[in-house]
C-alpha cells in the first residue's frame, strides 16, 4: 500500500492586500512571499513600525510543513493568528506571511466576531490566488 502524500503547497509569488470592516473596526490585510523565518521577522517589524498607530498588528506565516508561527498581538488568545493561519492553509500556501492590522472602531466584537474578522480579512487578501 502506497502512503498518502500531503498535497504540494503553492508558494505565493506576488504581494496581495485586502480589507474587512465590522462595527467601526477596520482590518487591513497584507499577504506577501517570504524566503525564510528571518525574512518574516524583518517584514513583521516593518509592519509594526509602519502601522504603529494601529491597535493590533497580528500575523501568521508558514514556511514548509513544520514551520509556522502566529501572533494575536493583544487580542484574546487564538482569535487572530490562528484564523489567519487557517486561511493560509485553506489555500494550501507556503513561504507566505499574512499580516492583519486592526484599527479599533470602538465596539468590542467578542471572540467569535474577532475570529470571523481576521479570517475574512485574510480571505480578502488571498481571494485572487488560485
């Protein structure tokens, strides 16, 4: 019996952007190809500096099958980075960083609302990737 091989992941080749709005909060999403973990860290630092006025700068990245990281950046645990990573994995992408910047609109979204917002912001950035 031949072992089942996981599907081959697709490497992102161009940067993509998206946006999602909910109850006054604005979620700006940025997806870009990365070469390695150090590259991801450099780009995350760049986004944090550029969007220093945002309430949260959350992210996820995947490099190969076994290297991935997520960050909720002050959002409740598991409500930002994990939904971003799941959206990356749903598209079967590799060597990719997705950063979602949240500008707080004054209304709390709750954990479910946050998970939806971060997922939808990421999906909007990745919508044109086949």
